[in-house]
C-alpha cells in the first residue's frame, strides 16, 4: 500500500494579490514594500479576481432587465456566480444564496426576516455585526451568553440556555466560525447539533472563517452562513447570506422595490397589490451588484482551484511562526479564550507590556512598513474580557502605558501573505520591545501618528 501523500507546506506559494509591490515611505528614511497584515479587516484582492473582473468589464450590462446581448450575458453571469457560491459553501439543494453588501448586511437581513417573537441566542464574544442586529426587532428577545473558556463550555452554555427557553417558539443561535480577535475556531458542528436538538436554528458568521478555511453548510449542518467578499480577496462590495429558504420566503422583502416584486397592480380602493418573488430576488431589490457578485464567486473558484486544503496547511505554518515569534518576546501577551492549543486561523491579537497598543501599531507602520490594526476590533465585550476588565482612561500614544491596556494589536494574514511579511513582523516586534521606537509619536485627531517635529 502506498503512503498517503503529505503536502510539503514549505513549497506552497502564496497566491498573487494586488499591492504586493507597493512601496511605502518609512519615517526613518527610505521606502519598503508594504506588508499588509490586516487581512481580518479587508484582504487584498486576488490578482486572479482582478483579472477576471477586468476581462468581464467590457461586457458589463444590466442584470434581470435588458433584452440586449450584454444584459443577457450579465444576467447569466450573475446567476452563475450564485451557483458557484452555492458550490463553494456546500449548500443543500433547497438553499438560497442571496447577494448582499457584506456580512453586516446579511445578518441584518436575517434579523429582518425572523418569524415574530423569535428568541435569539448569541455569545457576548461576537463581532458587533453578529451581536447587534437582533435588538432592532422589538418583538425579538435576545439572550447574551457569557464568554466560554473552552469549546466544550460554549456548547454547555448554549445547551443550558436553550433548555431554559420558555415559551417554546422559533429560536435562532448566531455564532462565529473563527473569532476576529483571537482567530480561534468555534465548535460550529457541535453548536449546530445543540441548537437543532432544542428546536432552534443556527446562523454561522463565516466572515473570518470562509477566507481561511473551507465552509460546508450541509456538513456543518448550519441553517445559514454569512460572509463578506472584501475579506475573501474580492473587494467589490458584495457579501452573501446562504441557507434555508423558508424563513426568507415567509417574510416580507428586506428592501421594497424593483427586482423583488413580480407583479404590482392598483387595487379598487386606490392602493397597490404586490406579488413578491419567492426566489433570492425577493431580498435583492434594486439593481444587483453584478461585478461584486462575480468577483466574490471568482475568489471562491480561485481558492478552490488553488487547493484550499494546501492553503490551510500553509497558513497553519504562518500562524505557528507568528506565535513562536511573539512567544520569544518578553512582555508580549497573546489574547486567547480557548488556550494555546486551540486551532486557529491567521488572526492573532496581543498586547505588549508597557506599551500603548496604538503607539506600537503606529511604530510598526511608520518604521517597518507593516499594516496591522489596533483597537477593540468591533468586539468590545470580548476584547474587554480578554484584557481583563474595563480599561483605564486613554493616555497619550507616545507615553509608556503603565496601567491596564486600553486596546490590543491585531495581526492577520492569509493566502496572499509571503513569508517575508511574517519574518519582518516578528523581527519588528522583537526590535521594538528590545530597543524602543526610533521616532516620537503623538495623538492627532484620535490617531497615533509620527510626530513631524521629531525629524
Ligand atoms: C467575525 C466578523 N463578523 C462580521 C464582520 C462584519 O463584516 P463586514 O464589515 O464585512 O460587514 C466582521 C468584520 O470584521 C467580522 O470579523
């Protein structure tokens, strides 16, 4: 019997992305290629996506409304994009794939179509896009679940909350696949099983999972999944909500207008009668973003054709390199809910003892050409839990940080990240901690920036 082939991840190349040769100035003099290490906010466009969009652009035409050749072609492309995304997500035959603007839009759409008096269960650790849309429905009761410290505890917490649910009506659980703060993977399959065992449905916030890891709706047995194109190498303004059709079909349209309506007629009493589509079009009123949808589908195809599993393996190696590099620097604390051994994607947040995180991030940018993010990452309750309580009053960004960290630094990367960016980043963290910043910084309009008077 032949041995199972093992991918040598050191030979898997990063996928070509736009901006890889862009030079940025250093405050200390000279230029360096930009190291984009903020993929969790927005990833650079895949070159392949850009090329596909450029090739289609001359053929661009209106969708669902023109008799002309290019309108027909664009309509076909839009619907093929939908089918490609359904394939990428492993959708069930009856699932619908809706094109939205983003994950935020997708989850707000789902909130809008919940049956009356749905009970929603959401961990406090979620990104605000998954935490907040439900409260906008006055008839919906939201239960916020405490941050679990292990994946098993997440399942137990949910089980208990669902079991206590009274009265027994429609219920929805909303959970992230991968945290935008810690990168840790959540036990989605187990949470889905718990939800279903208690008659609830579950929506997966795949904004951080889908760019880093294959997502299979049917295999995970989640009812819906949502993600954003701009985090999946397709920054053309499209997102996705995919999953069960019934709640989508039973609710009124998310937006009222053309495209969502099949027929409109005047009534004898002077009003109008509307027959709404029952397909995805019901919630896609207005002219669709065909370029966004096509770009998003092109990114899905590109990841699949590149061998997503090989990219996952390579990213694991990069995650290990970042974590090893940070572990070697005294005073660096990596934020984690589930502990060191938890599987995670390329999203890592940390604080550095004695440093204001905004100052640290500004120095990484100005002195090393590295783009990371500092802040609370639109997950305030989670970051505050991880930082260990409420922060002190904000200090001046260049001054040593004596007290509780206000916020954290996040480094994030993916399929387009070359090894050099990771090496530069870990080297820069070590050098900054050992030798300090080489420049002075100050707060300007709420941002930490190099002080020009330090030159
Ligand atoms: C886990 C998670 N969910 C939802 C969102 C919202 O995504 P978007 O801003 O594309 O709507 C983000 C964005 O950072 C995220 O990280």
